């Protein structure tokens, strides 16, 4: 295949692939991965040369709870297992302030975590100040990432990212939490953020519109230096960017990752066999939640409440999108369903 | 989501979505769809406003055989069931000269087929001359499509397409049969073909590299007027472009299709429930066959022979790609496996 000209005029940067299979994938299995599963996958990713392996409860450090779901293993156990399974890959954790606290960060540091990501809603980077400061004081590599980033303008995201850098983030990033973006949306946002910060920029995609790989490539072409991807796309709903697809596509586009192709295919085979009941696919609910820009974690509650109230769950998703619902606002689902029901005159 | 400028300067054309769920999907179920399955899906696609519904054995008219697989239903039965199930959608068939003959085309005409596609290997459009001529004489809308199109240069594809138009094709197209393309490859090829013909140009994608939707969008942006897509991506290996994902993405990109969103989601739900054991996903073999540019129909034989000869099936695929293997050359698999085995010194 000839390389088109527009790929040759850019000087391609080395892309760091950040693998949250053992953290974001947890959402697809109610946080029930056990020690043998973590070990099998972490060793395979390490052997493949995946640079960063993230582990934890789906909602990050400190999130195991009745509300967010009890994980099978404690944070301590997960970190210990993955730490001893990695020889070259760096170990990462994720934390949402509110779920996790400085005490959880201390715990991660005792497990010799290499990279800590602090995530906030896309307009609330303020909430990361204390934790990013703590990590800076302790000399731990810290990243600040913005969730549900399609809900903010490129300019707003750029300002929030600049603030994350001031707080101490050594890298910043945006999550397409609801899988809403098309490639031009990603290009615009990564470009805006790159104009506002001097640190590496990360992109984390979901596949609701079949665009996770294409969006990640758009991010790399706009200068993103960190791309998130999970083996077999392991993750909630339509899943995440598929790691073992992204790696060779990046290679073909001229973005070296340092990851061995057969190694990452082996890791993906292990993930499919050991971690998941079935690989994610794009079902109708995933398409609709992606179009509506709604967090796919709402799925089961939307389906249950829609059945009870005899309304179309697709209408509920689109209305939740219009109301800019975000995680934590599950009460809105009932409200929306009742409003739609009344509008039907029943 | 703001519409980026480059989308506004083009005048978007109306895109005709061509749905081969009931033909290409047959490859995923050994051509075993029954009358009730064809009827249920065809009615749902018709209700959604899908403009063209293609039906038949996976290899097209006349292909049911021991070698290509015996279909559950005869061509006559398939065409009769789908014809009576469609009220607005047009009915299409596919034919590969060699498998099908003029007698098969006559039969399709008696079933009031609306669109006939004649497919050949990408460098062998000559083989379509007689059948396209026959269809022109009989006043049937005919299309000429080139399979495994990544194996020819854009210039060669443009010449082959121009020849198909001379033979009588009212539309021409390229199939990414092995799922090898990235979007820039598609842009380059559709642009070259558009420069050589005045008829609508079709693109048919496969999802081996997670790019089927992105490649289809690239085709539309380069001026393709016909895009193929299957419900839930129903098809062999990694599957085809996913219909109910493509439709709303085209809508967001400013390419109207006339297809109702909820209707096509309903059709996809029926397809998942009634037609397939499970929706296609991108497994490691699919990634490798896409990268290697090898027809994914080789999969089972490559796996069997590799197991027997104790060689890595991924090596076999890459070597088949280097040797430019095409469907019908299955003998090459044994040859390649033995060569690799010897190279291993065993």
C-alpha cells in the first residue's frame, strides 16, 4: 500500500500506547476479575512490550463499593499481582476524586505505581488540584484526564488541560466516554489542547460509532502522544479502542509503538479466552447512546425503567443527551421516562 | 458537535446504501438461511427504507455446490421470498462469472430483480463483458464490481472500471474483500475511479482493521454514491461495514441516506436475533488476514493446515499475502505451510 502524501509531510511522533484492559474492562464484568486473570493478561502485555498497563476497579482507586460495585479483589491485591507480573511495562492506576482519596494514592505509591491518572468531568479539572499536587510532591508521574469530553468545546478543553498542567500533570488527555466523536471532532480537540500545553496529550476512545480506531488515528495525526486501547476492546457497551487492531494500524500509518505484533495478538487471545464472556460488539443501545452522547453505563437502568414505563429506551437516551446527563445523575432516567410516558398520553 | 469546515465546502451527494446482509452474511452461516429468516430481515429492511436489498448464496447466483457450499434454499426460493417481502426496497443479486451463467441471470429476471451485480477479480473485468452485455440488452440495471481491489493500483482500477462501463455497467465499484484498506487508500482509489467514469461508484468494506465505517465515510467524501453495509456487520470473519452504524454516521457527516434510524436499528436487532449465532468481532486471524491482504474465507483451511504442519497460521497468512493468493488458490495454503515448516528445520 502506498503511503499517501499527507502522512509523509508530518514527522510522526512515537506513540505511547496506554492499556487500561484491566481497569476499564472491569466495567464489562462487574469488577470481578481475579488474581489469575490479572496475572495472565499482565504477563502477556508485558511480553508484548505494551508500555503501560493500568489496573483497578472500573471507576479506579477506592471505588469498590455497593454503589459502584464491589470488586472481587481489593486495590492492594490487584496492584500487588500486576506489579509482580510486569518486568518492562509500567504500571498505572486511575482515580476519580470523590471515589478515591489521598490515602488511596499513598497505597498505590507503596505498590510502586509508575503512572497515576486523575480523572474529572471535562469541565471540573479543579477537582484534581489537590491530588495532582500530592503526586507532584511525591515525585510520581501524574496525568490529568477529562471525562465525557464531547460535552465541552475545544477551547474549554484546552483551558481545563492547561489548568491540569499547572496543578502538576505531566500529561493531559480527553476521554470519549460515550463514544460520540467522529474523527474531525477529535482532530479539532487534540489540536486545540496541543496549542495550550507543552506536555503529551492522551486520547481514550470508545467504539459506539465504529470509530474508535479511526478516532485514535486522527488523534495521533493531530499530535497526541498517548493512545488508550484495550485488548479485544474489553470495556462496557461497545467497548474501547481495540489494542491489537490499533497497534498495526498505527504501524502502517507511520507511528511506531514499539509493541510486538504477534505478542499483542497473543495478549488479545488470552484476554478473549480468560477475561471476558464475549468480546464487545456494537448493539443498538450502544449506537444510540453514542449518538446521544450519554455514558453507556446508564444502559441497564435505562432498559429496566423503559420496560417498566413502556417507553422506547432509544427515546430515553436521546432525551438524556439533550439534558446533558452525566454519571451520577441516574435519577434523571426515571424523570425522563415519566415525561416521555406522559407525552404519549398513557 | 460543530461541523468542521471541510465538510461544509463539499456539496454532499445522496448516498445509496446497498444492503447485502442476505448475501454476504451467508458466508458466516454456510449459506444456511431459511425462508423465514430471509422474510423477517427483508421486511424489516424494507420498512426502514433501505433502498437496495441483495440476496443469494454468499458467492452469488448459481454458486450453491459442493465446492462453494450447498445453500439451504435454491436461488429460485430465495428470490421468490425476498421479492414478496419487499414493497419499496429494490431487490439485488450478485453473480461471479464462472459460478453463475446467463441462465441464472434469466432466472433472476423472471423474479423481477431490480439490480444485478457482476463481480470479478480486480484485474479481470474482461470476464464480465458477456453478462453485462446481456443485462443491458434485457434492460436490467447492471453494476460491475471489482473484488480484492487492494491488489491493483488506483490507475488500474480506474481502467478496469472504465471498461465495465463500456460493457454496460450503470455503476461500478470496488470491494475491500480482505479488509486491508485504511481511509487514505480508499480516498485515492475512489478519486481515481471517479476521474475515469461518469456513473455512480460503489464501495464495499470489511472490518478486519476496525476501519469499515471510516473507510466508507472516506469513500463518500471522495464521491462514492453507493455504499455497501450489512446489519450488525453480518459477514465472514471480522464482518462487513455495520449498516446501522454507517447510516447515522453518514447522517452526521451530512450525507443523507433516506433510511429511518429506528427502522434500521430494528432491522439490525432482528438480524442479530434471527440470522446469526453471534455478531462478528475482530479476532487475531481477522487482523492478520486484513494486514496480509488475504481473503478471510481462507481462515478455516489455514488454521487446519497450520495445526497439522505445526506452523504459525499468522506466518501462513503473511506469506499468502506476499504471494498474492486469491480465492480459488487454496492449494497454495499447503504449499506455504510446508515451505514454512521446512524453514523451521523440522
